[in-house]
């Protein structure tokens, strides 16, 4: 093998590494540098349906709950809501949200933070509900992905609809 080819074979990776180090260094010095690690909420906007609603995780949802600063909206069908839901949550099942909205509009108007949730990591009902509420003019609407499962597994307060409290 020619000496110039051997030299090029080891110089190419060295130049790539040098360029990478320089690029990262310049990025760190800039006041408007790019994030090197992605934001999970921003990554969720790349999910099917192109969701862009602000997300909350279990810790943040629990913090809002503990402070009494949240109105949870269960986007699941009424039967699933009746079987169990986050304590204090209202049911606004997504497919019927437009027709049912009027029944809880006064509660929504006085809510600080509204968090929509459903069940399952791929459930889009809460995203659709959050978009609907944002379109209706509510400013602080968030989505708690897989909210029901996470809440229940964490042993946090839940309610069920029974004939007595129906």
C-alpha cells in the first residue's frame, strides 16, 4: 500500500474527531448553542399525530395535585372513567367532548392548570382533548401521557363511580 494512502487512512478519522471536538466546543461557548440532549416533550411532538401539547410527568402531575392547582380531565370513555380515575378528575371523553363540554365549562373556566390524560403510551385521546381545549381558548392545558396507568401504579389517590356516588 502506498504511503500516502496509509497516511490518509489514519488522518481521516483524526480530522473527523477534531472537527467534532471543535464543533462541540464552539456550541458550548455560544449563548444560543444547541442542546446536545433532546427534550422528551419535544420528541413527543414527533409521535404519530404530531402532538405539540405541553407534557407533564408523574412527579409534576403529583405536585400540581398536592398543591390543589390542577383540574384533571379523563379523556377515556365513561365506562373506563367509572371503573377508576384520578381523584377529583372530571370525565370529558374525547369523542364526545364538544357535546359534553358545556356541562363542565364553568369548572374549566376557574381551573388554573388543566391536565388531560388517558391510558397507554400510544393513547391519543388526551392529546386530541388538549388540542380541543386549547382551540377553545384555555391557556394552560397539558397532557399526562399514560396518566391513568402511571398514577395507579404509583399508588396515588383514585376514585371510582359507584351507584352511591354516581
